[in-house]
C-alpha cells in the first residue's frame, strides 16, 4: 500500500509537471513517439545508485538533475539531439513522497535546460538504498553519429571545459575537502555538452564523454581507434579552484564525473572547431596528439594511474 500511494503521487506530479503528448498522460503502459522522419535513433541507459554514485545526504533535486545530465552527456558524445526519456525510479526505504517530488523537480529542471521529454517509466520501492535509471533516446542525421573509433595518427586531441572540478567536488561532498559551492555544483549538477556535440558532427573523427576520468576515457578512445594518445599535462584545462588545490594535474586527470567531451580531429579542422566551440559557448583546449601505437602517455610517460570507476 505504501508503494501504491507513492506511485500514485509520482504519477500525479509527472502529469502536472512534465506533460508531453507522447506520454499519453502516463495512463498507458507505453509511450507513442512520432519519430523525426529520416533520422537515426540513438539510445543510451545509465544508472545512479545511492552510496555508489551519490551520497545519502545529496539533495534529491541534484540527484534528479544528474540522472538526466549523465545520460544526455552520452547523447552529446554521439552528436545526438535529445528526444525522449524513460525513468526507472527505485525509491529507497525512508524516502517519502517529498523526497521523490524533489527528485522529479530536479529532473524537470534538467529537461527544461537541455531538452527532451520524459515520456514514461516505472517506480518501485528498492529496499534500503535508492537506485535510479534513465533511458535517453536521441536523433542524429543518418550516418552522422560520432563514436569512439575513427581517430587517426597525426590528428589533434581536444577536451572541453575544465578537468578535475567534479572529482574535487566529490571530496567536498564526502567532507574530505573544505566547503566550496563551485566544486560541489560541478559534481552534483554537471552540464552535458550537447551544443558542442552537435557542432562536432563532421569535424571530429572520434569522440566520447569524460565520465571516469580524462586519462581512463582517453585510454578507451585510444583502444577503440587502435591508436596511441600523447597528452601534454600543461595543456589540460583547469579551473582556478583546481589550480589552487593541492592535487597534481595528473591526479586531477584521473578523477571522474567531469562529463566533458574528449575528441580527436584533423589539424586542418582547428579553425572550424574553435568556431564551433564559440558558437556552442563551450571552451575547448587542444591537449595532445594522436599517434601510431597504443595506450596513453602524459608528457611522454605512461601515467601511474588512469582513473577509477566513479562513485
């Protein structure tokens, strides 16, 4: 009965806050999408688990935002435009309808900021901890989706935004670093680089989002493309907060949850990439080169640590 009441309350909140014709008032068992004619479908699915990806003390609205953002970051890395979202909410014991309502408020805020529409899903009581999942569906012109494979020796390696802020923000959230609202926001409310991802179609030869650390995700791009990547630590973009921390740049590059875009492109594309970044209002930095071989080097040496699966 407790779950029935929670589910009814969530459905009411969804109908009131996130109306979309495809959802059919959340009254049916499935949504009905009018898919954009002539476009490819791109689908991704990510989960956030309490005590793994967010702390129990994290505000529910921030969790809802991040759940949307991490999935849309995957679409950004493919150069896809968000179309529809499906929510799976396992609400942990002790979480009341007010917590669930704040979660939906965060989801709504992210959707209003970045696009897409919540068109369905399911809700359960999941036991002691909350486990949340989202499926994001996007569209891209035929044959234009970006991917991890395709980088070629001689190309430039680029990254958007700044690196390491979210990892430092996690330390703030865990009480291991002094309070810093900017860093905490970077951890709890990442920004998927959707506009940049769209602009990189036809420019980038390979692309992925940085979720588990710049170095670890660079290794994944290198493996998928069958190449080596040489990164110059002095070129890795850092915020003032990161620069003033006591953390070496190679450790910052091994922290997770940045949700920036890492991509390769021919040197001839530099002016167009810089123009695309300006149009997307997203800074980019050229941090290295694609070379023949395998793996990742930083300043000519293999890094001691690539990264870790994010909390």
